[in-house]
C-alpha cells in the first residue's frame, strides 16, 4: 500500500509539471496572437466592401411634400393603415456603377420604382398559416449609372394599425458590403442564439440517460425545451434567417408561435426543480397557456386577428411566467441560505441569477444611452449563462440521484438475489408464493418445480468449496435456462436446492418440457471429455388443483418436493457413486 501511495504521489507531481508547461505554452501562444493582431491591424474585408456606401435614410418625403420619418412610418398622422401611399427621394447625380439601394422593411408591403419604372417587387407567398404582414425583409435593388439623378419611389401599404411599420437601414452602395456588415454586426447575437439552441438540445439529450435509473424527473427536458423556445424566438428576431429563405412571412409566424411555447416548459421546470406549495400553479398556468394558444389560433384562422395582433395575450402569459421564475429562484435562494448544509447548486444557480440580472441592467442602460442597434445583446448572453448554470446544477443533482437509485437497486438485489448464482433467493421465492396465493383462483394454471443438486457434499469435502461453487453455478445456469424457455422463474432456496414457478396455460406440459430441456443439457455437459465435475440434478413438480378448495400453494410445494426426492432416489440407484466416479 505504501509503495502504491508513493507512486501515486510522484505521478501527481509529474502531472503538475506538465500542467505548468502547457499553461506557459498556451499563454505564450495567446500573447503572440494578441501582439500580431494589434501590430498588423488594418481595415477589415467588410469595411473594404462597404467603402463608398452612403446613408440614404434622410430626405425622403410623402406625396404632399412633407418629410417622411422612415423609421417610424406607423407614427405619422398622414400615413393611413391599409392604404397604398408613396415616399420619394432623388438619387445622387454621381451615382457610379455597382450601387444598390439597400434597406430593411417591417410590416409593410411595397414596390420600388426608379425613374417611374418598376424596379423591384418582393414575392409574397400566401397561406392561411401566415400573418397578414410580410414580416421583416432585407431588400437590395440594383442601380446603374443611368439611374443617376433619377427619382426613387417606394409605394407601400402598412398592414397593421398599431404595430411598428418602417423602412430603415437605407444605404446606397455595395449590396455585398451591406450583407456582410449585417452579419458582422449581429455575430454576437446570432452566435448566442445558436449556443442557446445547442445548450437546449444537450439538456434534452442528457435527460434520457439521467432518467433511466430513477423516478422520472424531467428537469433537464423542461429546461432544454425552455431554452430551445427562447433560442428559436431570438434567432427569428436577429433578422438573419431572412438571408436563408425568401419566405419572410413564415419567419414572423415562427417568432410569434415560439413565444407561446415558452410558459409550459418553464413552469414544469420550476415545479420539477423547486416545487410549488400550491398544487394548482402548474395546471392553472399550463392550462392558461394552452387556452391562450388555442384562442390565438382560432382568431388567426378565422381571420379576425392574426398571431402578431394577439401578442398582447402572449406577453401577459410571459409576464406571469417571469414572475413565477423570479419568485421560485428567490425563494430557493433563501431556503438554501437558512440551511446549514453546503450546497454546490446554490453557488451555480447564484451565478446564473446574477448573470441575467446584470445583463438586463446593462441593456437597459444601453437603451437609455442610445445603443439601439441590438437592445437585447447582453440579455441573450446572460440568459445563456443562466440556462447553462441551472442546467448544470440540475444535471449534477440528477446524476447524484441516479447514483442513489443504483445503490438502492443494488441493495434490493442483495435482498432478493442469490449472490453466487444471480437467481432469486429464498425470500424472493416465498414472496412470489404469497403473491400467487391471493391470485390462484384467477390464474389459468400454477406449477411449482423442485430441483436438488447431487454430490455437492462430496465435491465440497474432497475437491474444495471452489469446485462446489462451480457445480452450483453450472446447475443454476442449466435449470434457469430451461425454466426461462418455458416462461418460468428460477430461485435458489437452499445450499443445493432450487425451485421454479410457472404460471399460465398448460402448466403440467410446460413442466415436462422443462425437465426434458434440463436433462438434455445435463447429458450434453457430462458428455464432454475430461470434465472436472459431474452434474447430476433431481427434479420433480406439482400443479395447483383449483378443484381442491382448501389446497394451498405450500401444499403444492411440498408435493413437488416429495416427487423430487423420489426422482433423486431413482438417479442414485442407477448412477455411479461419486467416490467411484471421481476415483477414475
């Protein structure tokens, strides 16, 4: 033991040296990269592609000559919902080649005219599944040198009375530069959404093995579904998915419906992770969420209000869910503080809670300071950290629960399994008989079989207990295999005694089949030359007779035992004695 401990200590010291070497290498490599990036910093490819692009959002005017607020068309008193109107602008006289009119639209249908000629009209797909709005679209209208000084007209029609309608991000320049710049500017947002989606999938996958060995507690599943619902909504809101499909309307429906999918997995996770004292919370919130989805769907397909117009109902449900989330987290934090037990989950979840709180505060401050390009950037990051922290805490807790469940199962196996052969023990056999005793009138047939291993005492005394254990294990395998082929169960009820129980139709015929099977197996085993031990097993059975009103299964057991001993006498009368067999 001392030698092994010394070797382990030496190995740990060596590993520490390797860790230091690796840390030095990684630090040096990182320092070289930072120095190279700082010393050779130049203009990015995105900047080169966007060189010469000019903002084109100012100077637009309506038909009556009044200035148009392109970012807030819905707030202009002269812009009427559902009515086609136009905004105008003139292209520069030095337009040049390779330019495009780049812009984004939200909740409007539109066409673009250059010099009175229809230059661009987006393809709008129709389906009852879609909202009334075309959603958010990025448009890139190619222009030529001949378009210099020409008038640009955007004919548009707002599709909602109160929702935001805009034509923004107006740029004259390279379409490739604007597309690249859009992706670059939303890299953090898009990456965070993908990480959220990936984390949700991992939690769902981890839920499968975590619940194989324990009572079902799907914390990971519910948190994973919650994360995926939020990730899908965030991905739709980045407005980058529009570059992968020309069907912008389906993306708006996706955004609205993914919000409605958030409350149920959230409240189920809170119940699984923390528990609600009031049992009505989960069914009420889940029922309200399902009812809200059903109502919004009915209103949508009836044409009265689409999913976008019923977002207020969804926001109410999300607000209720957020209050429950905050209440559960705060309550759990106080409960852990009052307990004297150190809990690693507390530290992990505290980090998650602080991350979402700080991230929300930062984005609120950014909003009031005018950083409106991505008003939820830090919230997404904080939410990702929150889900990872709570998911890891739930995973660790469930892994520990699995370990406890496996230990409990192991203890249960010790109580009901024979340690040498792995078949049921005497306790399991007795409980099986007690169980069947109460059901024997309804059973179509019950049979009990008894087996006894011959020569065990001689083998133990003259060849050692190891050989005796080999004999018992070999006999157990033969008896168990024969019983299981006929649907029976096997038990070791004594040192050299085994029992079998068969339930169902044709119990007597199946017992005869078991005897034939195990005798063939015994003959095959003994026929192998130079076997170290001989297998010899006596067997007998009895079947419960329902016509005998007072017959107990214990009586059947005793009958089977008597018949087994009769068979044992027959075997011994014609079998070579063990003293002579092993003396050969």
